[in-house]
């Protein structure tokens, strides 16, 4: 794909279409990798992104039950202090 370098204030940059941004899940930042005479633009993957929203939705749907029983429930933890 060919794209033009554009003037952005005193700098220059390149413009990515909305389609490309959506396809590669690019939101705010990208990583630039310089290798063998080329520049690779890589989306930054944010692990655990949106987990807070997903957990809140699970709680709202009562889908947050423990799958493994709490093995320390009857334990006297003061003995270990």
C-alpha cells in the first residue's frame, strides 16, 4: 500500500485510514520497529484491556461464582503469624 507523508505542524507523519486502524486494532499508540532498512508499525497490545468492564458485567449477571472452593476458609491464619 502506498501512502503520502504529510505535514503535521513542524513535523511530518503518515495518515492511516479508519479501515486500517479498525482492522489492526490501533487506538492511540503504535510501536515503531526499525529493522533491515524498513520501519514496521505495530499496534500495541494491551493485555487485560477492558477486564474491569467484563468483570462488572459478570457480577451484574451473577456469573462470578468461584469454580474452586475456598480452601482457606476454615484455616486459622493467625497460627502462621
